[in-house]
């Protein structure tokens, strides 16, 4: 019987080289081979499952094309369905036909046979499709939703008394039941809902007459139903307990961490408390460990930029900078590079503020300003540890930048980030910080600027043709428009009616060519460096975005949201 990978190669879906790359990624990240192939973008979940179905001689089920009767759904308890990612499909005599993503999970089938006392027959579908179907048939969150619970709070007269959190002496006579079952349940439901909706952040913001809860989904804030104002103190106290913070402290900022398990996912949450005029504002950053398993190929670099990037990170020394605003995916890019380079033959040390994700096989050091452990001090100590590769979380000042440069000049490969709008600005930014221009010119090997744009939802995308005026304003020539495929999302349950699901990077990768090094040495302006870089073949953020629009991956609105057209560039 042919393996599913052999079937995919025979069909021409993947090449042997792509399979080898996926096997390497699977070994390095601890994922299975099918997930690695999907993460690298070589196959879709449907293509993998169809091949696995063929390997085991099972039926492949398209869940969008079938409707399962409620009587069949009721045969399998929701907790069992979610725990084992199993969806009942049909009754056939004394047998139950179920849909699974792993046909080799014999323990789950044995458990189901024991619970139901009947024969089990198996069909297959992609895991994410099964989970989505479980949410559709059983309800998005088991038992209740955050919205329904908030309605219950609104309808009841439970009093969670709150005094002014900034008032002198507040809290002495305060009666808050932060460990009460309703509040505990509400806190967990908010977190669960955020995970289900793929949110990266949860924002709980107090105002004079209400609380606003928003989730950041694919980089855009979406408001949810909010709890009554009287619940603020109890809800925040519960979150503080979970994050091991001081619940009595309401005048100072606080930071903490929460470890939660939602379904089969283990998540770290970074919690920040900020006192405001109307109470404490809370922001929780959801750190999904699956995000750091991404490969370099998955970042969304064009083929030319990918080859350049791949060759650059293999160099033995020099500085590679990644620039962009907060939330532009800089950490993901750097972690992808480190995952690619991580091997028993290399020693990698990072200095981060804070350590967001824990990487196996890599020494990570967290900046602690309260004890004087800053970036510069860490780098000095790191150099005595004889590393091959160093990651500096951010070059915030001249001392950190100079230490990073010295490290690169003494034979180390250094990765770091800067907050600049584009790649050429990184050169002048370092000089403005006080770093000598000759050091910048000699040590920097490349700068990668990036932004994130939302991807058109694959479930509801429809082709459309922009008007000639729109194309002209975007700088897309009629010849290019004829070859392009433009899509937009209509909005569906898969994308919460937004028309987008997921994000991809747009990039500009500027190599330090001899001419650009000369300009850096001469203290040239950002505009001069940019013009030279474009002349030397730099594809800017805007044009990389336009390329992804023409391929139907995103929309012009998304590109306009994060990048502007370059006057110097011509399509």
C-alpha cells in the first residue's frame, strides 16, 4: 500500500525536494509530516486528507456538502467529540459512521465503541474542518457562550459592588467575590471565545458608564458584547489572580502571565494592567505556540526574496535587521530564521524583552530592567558564552546597537529589530542613535521591512474586476491586470463576515550592496539610499503587496492600509 506522501508525489502535488524539506521541518519542530507540508504551503489540508484516505482505503468527506441529522449528533457527547476530534456522521444498522482526521487513532475508536456499545466505521476529513463542524453542530463554546452569560448577568441583580479604583482607601470596604463561580466562568469563557475566534489580543477597557471588550482578529479590533459596569472590579481581580498579580494594587501598572489550555491548545497569555481615569484597563496578548513553528517558506516572501533571505541567514557573521511597527510579525520572522538555523552544531542565544515564546534548543534570556539586566549587559555576558548566533530583541539605544555591531564584527551572526517605516530608514536611524556611520556600513548585511495584510477568505472569495480608474491609481498596468486574478470575500461564517481569514506578510528586502554601503558611509539621506536601493532592484512593500493582490491573495484596500505607493517606482 502506497504511503500518502508517495501518492502526493505520484499526483505531482509535491516534489521529492519539497517532501525532504517538510521532513526536516517536522523533525526540527516536533510536528507531524502532514502538518509540515501544509505549513510550508505545498499542499492544502484537503489534498493531504484525500491522500491519507487513499492510503488507508477510506472515504474522504467534504463537510460542506453534507448535513448531519440532529439525532446522529446527539449519539456522541460533545465532550467526547471535542476531546477526540470526532464527528458522528450517520447510523448504519448497528454501526455508527464517524469522521476523523487521524485514522490511526485506535484508542479514540476503542473509547467510542465502549461508550456507545456499537461498531464504529471511519471516514476522514481535515482536522480544522471537523473542529469547525463540531462548533457548528454543538455550539461554538461548550454549554454556553460569553454573550449568553453576559446577558444573564444583565438580567440578574447580582451586585458586584465597586468603588473608585483610584480613590484613596479604595478596597477597604469593598465586597468583591472574585472567586465566585459566575466570574470564574465568565473569565474563562472570554478567553475561550477569543481563542475560538483566532484573536491575538483581548482588550478590556473601562469607561464611565460601560466596559468595552474587544478582540484583535487578523490585526483588526472587533467589539463584542460587554459586561455590565458593576462587574469590572470582580472580573479584573479574577484575571489578576490567574496572572499572579497583586489584586490590591490599582494605582500602578502591572504585568503578568497566564497559562491556559483551550481544547488541545496550550497558550501563554501576557497580561498588562494600566490604571486609567475610569478604572484599570487590561490587555491580554494570546501567545499561540503553533505560531513559532512556521517555516521560512511560509512567511510569504516572493521567490526572489526568499532565496536572498535564505542565503543571508546562512552567513557566518553580520547583522540582519527586521523593521516594522508593533504587531507586524517581526518576532515570527526572526523565530522562523532561528528555527531554520537551530541545530546541535550551533549555539544560539537570545536577549528578549520579554521572552514571548520558548524555543527548544535555544538559550533565551529575558531583560529585567529592575535589576539592571538590560540588552547591553546581556550582550556583554552572551559574548563570553561563545555563541554562533545572537538575537537582540530590539536595538533601542546606541549602547545596544554598538554592542550588537561589535558582536557581528567579531564573527557572530546577529539578528535584531528596529522600529522604522521602511528598510532604508534603518541605516539613518542607527546613525541618528549615535552609531558611527562606518560601523553601520561595514556590519549591516541586509534590512527586511515588513507589514501584515489580511488574506481573502478561501471559503467565500469571489472573482471581481477593479475599474480602470482603480487600477490606474494603484499603478497596475493594463497588461498586468489582464494576467492578474483579483478576489474579494463576500463574508461567511468561516471569516465572521469580514471577508478575510488569516494574514500574510508583505516585505521589502534591502541588501547592502557596495553602492548602498558607500552611501551609508557618506551619511546619505534616507531618500538617497531608497532611490539607490530601488535602482539596484529593491521591491518595495507596496509593490510586494500589489503582487499579492494580483495573485488574488489579498485586496487593494489591505495594501493601502499598511503601505503607500512609491513615487520613484514604476510598475
